[in-house]
C-alpha cells in the first residue's frame, strides 16, 4: 500500500542521491505531479507500468482508452511526449558537442534513440565535416508504415547547404526488423553516386529496427 511516508522517502532519495536512484514509478510520479509527489500518483504510476509491461511501452502508448485496463489521460500523455523529446534533443546536443564520429557505434546509439519507436518510416541524414564532426541532423522524408519516398537531389542540396564533407544516411523500419530490403540497397547506391558528384562521401546507411541497427557499410554494400 502506498502512503505519504513512501513518497517522502522518494523525495529524500532524489535530494540525496539524484534521480538515477529512483524507480521508474517514482520518476513518473514526480513528473506527473510537478515534482511534489503523492501516494495516489505513485500507485497510479505503478499500475500503468504493470499494465503496459515496460516503461518503453508506456511512453509509446496512445492516450485513447483500450478495451480494458488503465487509461493515460491527455495531460499525462503530453508530459510523456515532452519528456521523451527532451531526452532525444539532449542526446543530439551531446553528440553535436562530443568527439568526432570515429566509430559507427556512436551514430547507431543516437539513431536508435531517435527512430526506433516511430510508427511511420522516417529518412534522416547526419551531416559531417571533414573531421567527421556533426554539422547537423535532419529528417528529410516521412512515409507511411512501410515506406518513405527519397529524392537524391534533396539530399545533395542539403549536404551542399551545410557544407558537409560526409553523410550518414538512416531510416527506421516500423516493423522492428532492421534487415535491409532490395529497395534500401538500390537507393543507397543512387545516393552514393549522387553525393560523389559533388565530392561528398557517403559513410554508411543505417537501418533502425527494434533496439538494433543494420549497417550497409559493414555488409560491404557501400
């Protein structure tokens, strides 16, 4: 049973040890209560986590009520969306001001955080300078559940606009399966050729699935 003493203990942990030591339910309680906390809010957070089975499923859940079980209200859903977007932007800022993208792993971790939970396909570019430092990240094309139309001329134009020396392409598969399709291989070849005409190097094309990435460069397709 939840009680005010439990909530007070959560606030003490936050003050003394930091947010990393709080449970997911405690973090949600404080987010939804504006930092004050309540026994009712803690019980509600625990119930929602139990119902959805994981924090990730809760973050991606719709605000509409299901046939049974607890409902996430519109206000709480907005708070979850804002928190998730802030985390994504924090990750991008860290990548922008961090070391050069010398290894594929840094780009893969960032792109998984950005794209894995989208319910439609998104085609993105990481634009890099001559030392492979990040110049910018842009979502250039959006599609339906199973595809996005990509125009090479638009990718080349943006690379020239930001004066990129190299590009990493990326898109997600909402199905969760990161295996590249034949169409993925074809558009990669077209983009590599188009970028080469303006002396911009294509480093990789990463396909984001459910918590994993497939690299076309590692498969020898670039």
